[in-house]
C-alpha cells in the first residue's frame, strides 16, 4: 500500500482536443454531471474534471486495459460528440467508437457493390494516386534517394491508366517496395548516454518488414514501432470518420474482407499514410531519444514506453483532420455514382455549410483549381494535406536532452537542468588549453599541488570527517542485511545509474560529483547508507 502523503497528483489536460489516459487504475466516470478521469503509474497520478459545457475535449484516447469506464461516462461522451479510442500498449486498436451519421441503407448498398462497379475503381485509383504521390514528396526530404523518388512519380502516372483494382494494387506494391527501401538508412538518433545502451539495429530505420512476423507487424526497432503506432491511430480515426458519414468500416474495396479487420477504414487511410510518414521523418530528424523511451521484449520486439505513446496519441486530431475530407469524397463518389437523391452530408469538414455561406467565393476557387490542373481523379482537388502537415509540425514531439533523453518543455534548449552543469564542466575542461595542464603538472612535480594541502586540504578533511561520522551513525541506527556485499550493488543498482546525471546523484547523496563519477563508472562502491537513495533515484527517473 502506498503512503498517501507520497502520492503526487497533477491535472490531466487535453492537447489539441485530445485527452490521453494511460497507466494503471484508469478511471472514467460521471459525478454530479461532470466527467471524471484518472490515470497514472505508481505514486504519480493525474486527475481531471470536465463539465458538459466543455469545448476542449473532442477525443478520449485510452492506452492500456486496466481500469474502469462507466456506462454513464460513455453516454456523457456520446452526448458531447466525443470519440473514444482504446489502444493496447503494442498499438493494437481495441475500440474506436464515435457518433454515427445518417442511416442510409442505399449508401451502404452502393459501398457493398463498389468492388465490381466503376465507383470502386475510381475510389481505389484516387486513394492510391494520392498515396504514391505523397510518398514521392516524402522522399524529396531524404538525401540520396532522388532516383527512387523519380521512379515512384513514374509509377504514380501509370495509375491513371489502371482499369482494374487488381492492376492498381500491383502498381502500388511496386511503389511501396521502392519507397521503403529508400527509408532503410534513415538514422534514429539517441541521447549520448543512451546510444551505447540500445541494440545496434535500433540506430536506423532498417527494413519495413519485421524479422519477427515477416510483415510490418511486431516491429523490431523504434522507428517502425512509432510508425505502426501512428498508423493504428490513423486507422481508428478512419473508422470513426466512416461511421460519421454513414459508411460501413468493414466493407473494403482495396483490402479484402477479413475477420476482425475494418477493411474500408484501411482503404481510406491509404491516402493519409504519407502525412504520417512525414510526421515520423520530422520526428526522427529533430529528436534524440532516450533508452527508456523504448523496451525490447524477450522475443526481440520493440515496444514504446509512455514517454512516447502519450504524445503520439495526442496527434489523433491531426489524422482526424486529414482523413475527414478523404472519407467525405469517398461517400460523395458512392452517392453520385448510385444516382441517389439529395446532397451527401459533410459532417466532418462542414463543406456543404461553407459552400452555402460563400457560394460565389467557392465557385471562383473551383474555377482556379480547374485552370491549374490540380484534379487527380473524380473527387476534385486534393485535400489540404499541407495544412494537416503544418498542424502536425505544431504538435510534434518536444525536443529532448542530448545527454539523457529527458523531454524538454522549452524547445529552444538542448540539455536538461541536471545535465547542463555536467556539460558546462566538460566544456570548461576542454577549454582549459594546453598551458593549464602543463602548469599544473609542473607544480605537482615540485610538490606544490593546489588540490592538496592549504585551504583545499582543510576542506577535504572536514568533508571526509563529516561523511565518516554519518556512516558510523547510520551503521549504529540501521539493521542492514549482513549478507549484502559490494557485488550486490554492482549487480542490482549500478546498471540503472548509467543514465542518471552526476548532479542528481550528488544532490541526492551529498557526495561530490567527482566521487559520483567514480561510482557511475564502477570504480567506487559507495557506503551502504547511499544504496537505497541511489536505487530510489534510478526508479523515479525511469518512471518519468
């Protein structure tokens, strides 16, 4: 049982309309008309309380499977139009539920027949044209793969002549092979203290096919694990969007029917995958990860830790924005090809409402788009993926300390407070110049070492006496395990200290940074009174 006084409680706040809950003991309930949420790990808990009039909560994302969600809470979220997504820690979509749009059986019948009609071929061609074109644009960001980008653009042009869904899928597969091969050498950067602690194959993107599953599933390195996780988020948003316009997420056109898979959601998300890829590429270029951001399973799989998953889940609003126009254009194609009466609703983008309010302005923009030849299929102009990417950059993961990988709240900083003093000390030593060490060696050879004797010697003696007294007092007051040996410290505690800044160790124990450096390098074993302090310090740091 935890000591209540040791539990820290902070406020859980939505980001970009998305509230992400994770950890253990997750609770979602309603009390006196307010939505109450709680999550956390160990002694670190988060809570929040939302009235029915709140405008800041649009999506609830739950990562994990330990906790409770009441029926009252589900109804509260439904009444507010808030979607609910539950992900397993490995990225599997367990639940994606949201408001259901107009119930029009005629639209769903057109969807079911799309696999053998012109509408299905048009939908498949448009989705894959936008996907392959977006992949070429992403490769423009990667150095040394311009030839691959050109090949993919050539394949994009051949999609225009595809007359069958099977033929379109063959072209898309050829583009995918070229595309992911071009990603293979994209580097994954780790903080200096973490770089040597992670497996060698974690330092680059590698193959999109995992050696554990012979498919993209069960990623074996961080880059592919992040990509899989964001694709899972996109799939959930695609499902919610299809339900909102009255389509069935399971009846696919490109993807065949399969048990426990939303094939049509997988179809729709194809057009937005390049936006996710660009997001991941931006992340890999700007972020130095910590070893504690990922976990390697005994089978070799790579799992994301909460330091990464929480912020990735916050990006769901970006994918909801990007997928909305894609799904509405699919619904419009099915509606028009089936010659259904009325106007197909646009609940995701409110395009019909905007057109009604500014019809003249919209017609001018449409005429301009026709003149510039921006049409790529029967759906009209491409959706504003550039705007989605701009929003994605705003919500990108914050920068991390280059030394230990700790997430920084200030994007302009490179080091956390604890590592900054260590870095400055090293810079001072480096900038000491060749004359300083030479002069110091001369004085020591003459028996005049400034670090010994005089004021320095007196201060050292006083410090040592204080430590000896504290050690003796601890031994008198504490009943320690008589069987504990220095080997126990080396085996159980020392490995966890490798990512702990020297300043943190010194502040926690009262030892000097120099002595803490010896301890962290395994050259010294501290007195047993410091063992519990250092062990607790390493646990607290790993849980942040």
